[in-house]
């Protein structure tokens, strides 16, 4: 007993308590399904949800941990990672709520689906706090491999197979490129895998390393940009979003993307600190391309899921704006936007799932006249889409305002203007769906809506779906007006993280140096 | 230059030539079975290079995993697909091949410039203990967390492989509480039929 206590203290094992709870839940789901069988499928999802809520509670206790480094510095549980892990765990809760009915109707087994989903969550959560190259890669692969499995989960559907194969091939290629970049980093730092030590070694390296470092940077960013689906690493997104089961798409667009941003922040701000100008430049290019291409191509989509795919590409572009700003306000606006994006995007996907469960279609034109048949669904989908577009009273508006304000403060005038213009474009395609649902006359109703089945919430798995819709509806409409707690949370997560202090100190130093250098010239 | 260094140099040259020749064969030969066997040769040569680098564990793992598992799997896949199909030759084939060659040569030039230009920090310590012991020590000290996470990853890969490979029996009473309009794209064709017939 004494020994194990010593060991736990030495490793600081308490820092991974939330992940431990996810593993326990995952094992419980697998073993209960093995022992009890299909009879358990009615209450098993609630076990998973309870486990995830316990995880969130453990994360709350981790807030402001005075001693965040665990397992010999390979895991960092600072406030930044806590908030990202919270976003990921919450996204899985909502995804499980919406997947119960969906998986039931697709005729596949729910327990394994939840087990894979929990593994993906585990990988994403470890990725948000990974502080070591080996840890980063193993958790990245845990997330990726479970994502491939979930994408191909409905294996009788050829579109799902195609999506899984595409995702697997492109994902494996991008993993290989990422690994090559990371191995260069290992070589350049003289055999270090810890991010902080790599940064220290690179800082005292000579200028001959510049080419190697640049290649390492580009290759690592290629791997990260695949995860956050930034243009030009986005080709997989529309096909995978269209083909794979919708709950999986919801998780990929929120949980997986949040993990990608957490990885980007940690890796670029520590290991690549010496090339900050270069990575700002690369990310500026990625953000411009993502905002333009995502929003413009979304205009032409006829399938709801494809439209949401392009919209998620565009949203990633907006979030990158906060990263390029490079100030504390910029990072805080990023976290704030991701928090709001969690609710509005998952809300939109829940509505899409409900509609396709009742009518069996995802086409935008089939939504015509839905208002007459299902008011709750119309209201929730309209609110979530308007929020994604950034219409004032909703949460998304405040998130975007904060992002653009932070960008403007940091002097990124061009990018902010581009963001504003593309937001206006995005409002057009979001409103188009809302108009389709609300404005149409009864005789213009689509066939799918005309044959709309009577609304029955008492079917198995419908209740959780309803809870998910109402919850995201309320949070999306109220989080804008009552955004202060979320804003404080996002700001605190940034100001209380050492990562940004180091980065800021370095930035101030550079600025001071530049000023010093400039002074003699002025005189 | 002593005998040991000579042997090392010669075996490096031999392995390198063999590997490049085998790799070219993988890409250029028309018979896919030859390509698969030559790929095994490439993997073997690569494990030889690992031995020269004092990485005996990685060399053994390379043979076990790549030659023993991956390559055999590829051969199985080739044997199971016995459909003969003649493909129509693609127009402007030389253009595509030329572009690919250009990109590959450019990438190779860039990476080799980088390798030659960078002053690498070379580790000169002579390791006398077995690398397996060292890897084990790392696994249970500073790389403990990734090592344990890899076990979860492997568990899930196994579960996922079983899910993808197993045959699903659709329960008879699936459609009892579903509504009539429920035809998800994911539903099996037979099942969709029974629902609409009902």
C-alpha cells in the first residue's frame, strides 16, 4: 500500500484521473456488454454518460492544479488542457445522447460503438495534455484509429465504407508526414522528446539548423492541419462527413477538431517557439484559404451534411484567427469560440440526425416546409444555424465578435476584414436552410415532409435525443446573453497557464530587442 | 581503417544497393506478386540497416511485423483477389508519371540538402548493455504513459477489427417499434424491404 502510494505520488498520477475514469467507463461498457448481452443496451449508454460526467467533475477538481506535470513531464494537466479536455468530454456526452436512436435504427450494436467513441475521447483528451513527442504520437493515433473505425461502423452502407477507406488512407499518409517532421525535431534537438527541452535545445542551436527546422515545422503543421481540416488538407472532410454515421461526424467536427487545436497550441508555442514568425505566416495562409474556400463552396451544396462539412472547415479558419493573433486575448477568444461551437454545432447535428431518422434523407431541399410539421426541430435547427452564421442575439455572434476584436487588437486588419466578409457569405447559406424550413407555403412542402411521421418521443432512444436538442437549444440561445461565466472560464484558462507566460515573455523580449535595435537608427 | 569498419562499410553498401534495386522492382514490375515479394526484400534490407545502427530490437521487430505480418497480409490479399481485369491505358500517362517523378525528385533533393546542411548532434557513447534492457527501462520510467496508452489502443484496434470482420445477424423483431417512414441509408436492403412490405 505504502509503495503504491509512493509510486502514485512520484508519477503525480492524480493528473490523469479524468482519463482514468474514461478508461474505467470504457472497460465497464465492454465487460457489461459481454456479460449481460443485448439486454443491457437500454441502460448501457447511461453508464457511459455517467462516467463522462464523472470525468468532467474530475476535470473541475483539476482546475488550477499547482503541480500540473505528470508521468515524468510527459503529460501536462494545466488549465489549457483541462478546458480542452472538458470540451472533448462534453462533446462525447452529447454525441452519445444523439447516437442511441441512430445506432438502434441502423441495426448495429451500440455497446461497441460507445466503446470506440470512448477510446477516441481518451485519445483526444490525452492529446490535449501531451507534452512529449512519443505521447503526442500515441494519443494522436488512438484518436485517429478509433475515428477510422467509427467512420466505417455502418459497414453495410457502401458510402460509409468509402468514407472509412478515404479517411484511413489520407489519415495514414498525414500521420506519416507528421511523424517524419517530429523525427526531424528529435534529431535537431539532439535526442530530446520533451517539448520544453526541445525548445531549450533549439534555442541554443546555430543557424545551420534553420532549413531542418523549417521542414520539421511544415511537416508537423501538415499533420495538425489534417486533424483540424484546414484547407488545403481538407479533401477528406466532405466525403467523410457525407458517408459516415452522423453522430461520428458530430464528434469529428467538435471533439477531434478541439484536440487538434490543443495540439497545435502546445506544440507550436513550445517546441516551435523559435520560428514563431514562420508558423504565423503558414497559419495565416491556412486561415485565409479555409475561410474563403469553406464558405464559398458551402454555398453550392445540396446535402445538409456536406454543407455542414464545409461550414466546419470555414469555422476552423475563424478559430485560427485567434491563434495567429498571438495575444492572450486571441487564445482566450479561441477557447471561448470552441466552447460555443461545441453547443451550436452539436445542436445542428442533433437536429440533422432527428430529421434523417424521421424522413431518411439529408437533402436540404427536403427540409422545405418543416415548420408546419415539427416546430421544435425547426426552432432548434434555425437557432443553431443562425448562431453558426453569427446572427446577433445568439452565442455564435459573441464568439465571433471576440475573435475579430482580438484579431483587430493584434493588428490583423486584413484577416479580420476577410473574416467579416466571409461571415456574411456564410449567413447566406445558413439562412437558406432556415428560409426553406420556415417560409415555404404548405403546397410547396417536400415529399419527405408531407409524409412526416407523427412525433413520438416515447420510442427507445428518442428521449435522449430530445434532451440533447433542448439542451443545445437553450445553451446556444442563452450563452450569448449570459456569456460572462464562459468568458471568464476561457480567460482564466489562458492567464493561468504557464505556456502563454513563457510565450509572452519571449514576445516582449523580442519587441524590446527590436526597439533597442531601432533606437540607434532613429537617433 | 580496421577490419570492423570495412565490414560495416561493405555491408552498408550491399544493403543499400539491394534495397534500392528491390524498391525499384516494387514500383516498376507489372506482376503484383513480384512486387509483393520484393517489398519483403526491401523490409529485410531495412532491418539489416537497423542492425548496423546497433538497433537490434528494432531490427527484429521490423522483420516480425513487416515481413511476418504486413507482407504476408498483402500476399493473402493478392491471392484472394483473383479477378482478371484489363485496364484501359490512361491517356497522357507520361505526363502524370513525369509530374510524379518531378515532385519526387524535388522532395528528395530538398530532404537530402537538409540532411547534408544540418549539423546533427551525434551520440558517440558506446552502448554495451542490450538495447532491449534499455527500451524496457524507458517503458517503465519516462515513457510509461504512452506505453500504457498503447495497450488501450491495441485493445480497441482488436475490438474494431472484430466488428468489421464479423457477420451481423439481424434480429428478426428489429422493426417492431419503428415507424413506417424509417429508411435510413445505413439500413440493410433486406430489412428495408420488410419494413415497406409490412
